[in-house]
C-alpha cells in the first residue's frame, strides 16, 4: 500500500484518486480551490465533473498542501497544463527527498516550449519525475472501464514502482523510458483532435477524419524524432492510442471545441461553450513554434493554428491541405522502402 497525494481535483485528479483508493492505497487529493474541497468533502462526489461517482472512504480531500504531501511516497501532478509551473512552485516547498512525481497533465509550456515533465524537473531537479499517459478519459476510468496507459521514467525501478501502484484489474500500465515521446504524443494529439472536430463540424466524413488522424500521427512522429523521441512511442498508447480516443470521443473537449469552430463559432465562443480548458489551443501555438524551431513540416498543425489564431476559414484550410505539393507517403523513411524496391535504380 502506498500513500499518495494527488495535486489537482479536476476530472482526472479525482478519477485517479478513486482508482488508486479502490486498489487500497491511502489517497489525499489537494485542490487550490476552497469551494471544490468543500464540495468534495460535503458530497463525497465531484458533482460538476464526475457526477454519480462516490469517493471511497480512504480518500482525504484538503486545501492544505503541506498536510496533503506529508508522509507520501508519490505525488501526482493533475492540474491543467497552464497551471503546472505555478503548482510545481507550490509543491516544491514541501517536497521530500525520494518522493516520486507523476505528471499526468498533457500539454507544452507556451513560453519555453518545454514539456511539462521538463517544467517540473526544472522546479524540482532532485526528485524523480515520471509521466503517465495514454487513452484514458476520466469519465471511463472512474467507472472502472478497462483502460491502458504507459508510464515513462528515467529509471526502470521507478517506472516499475509506478506501474505496480497504478495497475489494477481495470487499469493496465506499461513502462517505457521515452518520457519525451510520451509527453509529445499526449500533448500534440489535442491539436489533431481540434482538426478532427473541425472536420466533423464541417460535416466531412469518416474518410477525412481517418486522414487527419493518420497524417497527424505522421507529423507528431516527425517532430518527436527530431526532438530525440523514439518512433515506436507514436505507434503506442501515448501516440496512436491517445489520438484515436481523442479524435473519436465526445468526452474530448478539444474535439468538441473543434466541432463548434467547424460549425461557425469563433474560438472564444467555442471555448466559452465547452466551459473547460481546451488545452489543444495553447498546444497548437507551441507546436507551431516547435515545428519552425526544428524545421519540421507539420501542415495540419500549421492549418489548425491559422484557423485558430488568424481567423482562416476552416474550409479553405482543408482545401490547402488537400492541394499541397504531392509527395510520397513516407518520404522521411525512404531508406526502409528502398529495401523493398529502390525506384531510383529502375
Ligand atoms: N480529464 C481527462 O480525462 C484527462 C485524462 C488524462 C489526462 N488529463 C490531463 O490532466 C490534466 C488535468 O485535466 P482535468 O480534466 O482534470 O482538468 P479539469 O479542468 O477538470 O481540472 C481543473 C482542476 O485544476 C485545479 N485548478 C484550477 N485552477 C487552478 C490553479 N490556478 N492552480 C492549480 N490548480 C488549479 C482545480 O482542482 C480544478 O478542478 C490536463 O492536463 C489534462 O490534459 C485529463
């Protein structure tokens, strides 16, 4: 049994708390928002975000971070990406040697273009920072619907400790050393989900969505490789796995925002209608800058950025994607294809 502090009591922090408590761990959930702490303590349910799901008795909810983190072995960072840096600064005040940090937020820091584990590592360089990611909607995890994720860590021992802690009959966890790849997959799929939503809002079909998902993962992989990640990560749970769930599910706020934009809403109207953080919007901006920094072709991400930030008509954006210069499907991996037939030798 572990003692775990979950930092952030939104949908994901609460769902993970429920999952871990049901496995017999002792869980404290901390929130910066006093009303949220009161609501969770009074109703033992997150009425706004996970209605109808009761918190097990072995979950304590507090607004006192020092108390929440004391004597815990694992600290789970479960706040939306834009709050990660400031929350890490708070956590840093009470962190103890050996406490393992698990980042579950998905995004990039807009100003620095760092991944979120990198942001946390900058703030707390002496503690092991791991990431847990994959196709995992909170609404389903909280209801014990079978789910799989991957934990990324620098040390195998630490990865296996987090795997053992989170693993349950309904939550299967794999391990990987590719922290950066896992984070890029989890963050960038939100931009592709916006594109998939826009396509749905424009009343395009399944063909279009499959194209966006497949060419989307090609873009993500290209950037990931340039940034030192493994290509295999993008064919895994935090790559294609998370992309599929985000682009096809109505639980996805990024896809929902995209549908609204494709139906004619402005970005501001779409965000206020979804009523929750639409992380893909900030990530689109950061991803576009990363593409330029690493000189990587990312046409879908470029067009999404133009629709979001330059008011480009979504229909025109799709037309521009369709009419780009013609190319080979896997031009960056030409060497592999030359092993089948080398066209240049014909
Ligand atoms: N919801 C999911 O299904 C899911 C699944 C996997 C990963 N994630 C990732 O987990 C992260 C959290 O997502 P979520 O769905 O729980 O978001 P959410 O919008 O439900 O969570 C918001 C919570 O963050 C906390 N918060 C609000 N303002 C804050 C502030 N200024 N400082 C610190 N904390 C603050 C509060 O507890 C609030 O309830 C995101 O990065 C998301 O991408 C979510």
